[in-house]
């Protein structure tokens, strides 16, 4: 296997991806963490940036949810369609505790049509009437401050990249789109498909919207604005994060379910099912992992055709089966676009000799769980292994969400229209986390599924992880090329001891679902070995 040559982003705004999910992370041949954030390093997984060269619609293949290249594992069956691992080519290691998750058919689609649908369709159907947008935009502040996306036309060229103008019943409506969580910045460039790691979800947008004055005149689309206000009122308090940069993906999904009838998808302003009393932090994974993964989410619970859970993630105002079916008429194209996404090339300097040395360390310690990587992507391998919690040791909340904290919401999903497309199986064969592919992992900080570890260097050495920390800044050009992650400041206090102004920037690992423990598989490596692996990861 040869390490990949240095490449540059082909355009200042890379256009790749859609509303999908990827996987958790595991380190140096270990298991992964879970949730919906990213883990890093050749020994951990995580949300990675997406930047392919050339036309985004021609990058990669649609795939079928299978592994790319020859599988590196697999052997004995478990009786449920999965297999234990133990490829003798890797020797004994943590991968021997992993269970292979088999592929399932995915509905074909057109990536070009999917990219168009991603940026123009109203899969989030309610929103702000175009006539009220100039009034609402300054009131919601950071929620609408981002720049437009080059290449969009008409009214969409006038709104931030994570909002879309679409027509609903004759009225132009401005709605949020998938890029709210799936467009991040690296090295000063916006990368569509990179998990957003700098957005402030610590504010309740519903509180901001209370300040919107609605003129007492007929405005086309006002009923959609009323729906939007009602939904944000329900979701807002439940989806406030503790720390800037963490994402409420888990809380959004369960809240959308808990307010709906499973048979009709009708929305109720009052909760129909109780919600777990906790704040679950996520780190959005990169979209380009989806084509390699046979099961989505960090815990690998989404089985079957993946588009069902993707549609649920944007179902803010999908209030009937009829509307869900209309969205489904084109959503397979969005899924095909997600599967076409390619990981970026590292845009900074690489020490080729050290990277070559690191490849050997990676193959001996990490590849059994995270796969192998070649100059030709078609020669990559990815084992699709699910690992039990006692092997991974990372925060268990997301893995156990569907079995311990809210199993009734999993039942709701599986009995609903969405469950006819994608099954939720959080206990098959056990609650755990999948070791993710590591393409472009260097761009996906912070790491572990809950974003609790600021650099890959610390993913490789659990003994040095800070209990309390905050990013030095949110400048995407300020990247630590040695540690592979965002520069950070270790603190002697957590959120309780922080000032009012500082508190929301502090990552406090003592909170439930915020632990940075586990994934200790790189602790045995020497400092020189870790340095070599870090350099090798730049080539992926």
C-alpha cells in the first residue's frame, strides 16, 4: 500500500454532500466511540472534512452500502447475519472483538439531481416567508449570519448557505437545510459535507423568534411561519447544547419523534412520549464515510436503506405520510449524492518519509478496525465492525440510547413510515460503536463521537486528555499540524467555575454524555510511533 500524495482543495468552496450520518471512531486498532460526532486518528474515527477535486457530482460511486475493496475481516457467523472478525492478516488485536455488519441494498439515484435537491428542495417545508426574511434574519443572529454559497442562483444566491428558498403552495419560503450541520470550514475554506464544528447551539432559537414582529397584513406563506415558530418552540429548549461547537443531532431526532403520531406523522405541540432528561453532545461526522458504511450512526443502529433516517433528520414539518412520500420521491438522489462524496486531500505539508514509517505502525495497530488505504480509492478496505462497549470504553450514552434511555422511541420509529425504509436496531447484536473509516480524518476535529477530545494526538494517548478545555479560537486557518486538531487551552475548572462569558466555550467532560474516556488503544505506542501515525493520517 502506498500513502496518498499531497493534494490541494480544488476550489475555495468544495461542494459535496447531504444530510447523512457517518460513524464513530476507534483508535489504533481499537473500537470506536459513538454518537453523531467524529473521532479521529488512525486509531480513532470522527467527522472529517470533505473536499474532492473537480465536479462534486462525478466524484466516487453511488455504492450499495458495502465495503470498498476486499474485506479485511469476517469469518464465523453469529446466527443473525453478522460475523465475528479475526482476519489472520492482522494478527490478534481489538478487532477480534468486533462483529461484521453486512451490507444491504440501497436505492439507486442520480448524484447530480441529489446535489440540486439538497440545495433547492423544501424537505424542511416550513420556514420564514420571503417577505419577512429581512426582518427575521437580524433577529436570529448567528443562525443566519453565514455567507451565501457560490453557484446558487435566484433568491438562493441571497441567503446563507444553510438556508434554502423554495416554493410552498405558491409562496416563497426560506427554510433551513442540511448544511446547518454538514458544512464546516477548514483552512479558511467552506467544505460542504464536513461536519460543522464551530456553530453555537447554546442559544435557544425559539427565544430569539419571540422577538419577531409580524405585520398585520396578508403575507404569503404566513401559515408556514406559524408552523416554524411552533416547531422551534418545541425543539428549542430540548436541543440547547452546553458547549459551542457541539451538535444537538441526537436531541433533535428524539424530539421530532416524541411529538408525532407514528401512524399518520401528525404533529402535536405537546409531547406524546417522555424525553430523556439529559444533554447529549454530538460531533457531526463527514458525509463521505457513508459510502463505506453498511450501517449508519456511530452505534451502527441504522440498517437497511439509509435514506429513511436521513429524511427523519430533516422532518421538522413533515406532518403526513403523503408529504413524506413526496419527499421520498427525490430523496434517493440526495442519498446517491452523499455516496458520491470523496474525502479531501491534506492541503498542508507532509513529511513523506515519516508518513511511510507511520503506515507500518498503522497497519499493525489500527487497520484491523479502521481498514486500509491505498492511492487508488477502489483498493481501500473497510471492515464494518461493531464493537461492544466494554472493549471501546468511550461514553456509552449514545450506544445505549435506544436500549436503556428511550427504547420506546426506537419502537415508534420502526413502526412508523420511516421504519419501512430504514430499520433501527440498537441491540443487534449488542449496543456498541462502529470503528469508522478514517478518510480525511485530520479535518474532523474535535474527536470522539461527542467531540470531547481536541486533537488526534490525544486520541492516541488517553492519559493526556484534558478534563476541561476550550478551543483557542474558531479560526479554521489556525490548525495544529503536529497534533492534528484545533489548538486548545486546558483549564483548571469546568463550566461551574467559568465566568458567564466563558462558560459556553468550556468543554466539561464531567457531564453525562460528555466523557472523554476510553479508546485507549494507542496508549502503548511510543511517542515516536504516535508521531509517525499522525503524519501518515495526513495522507488519508
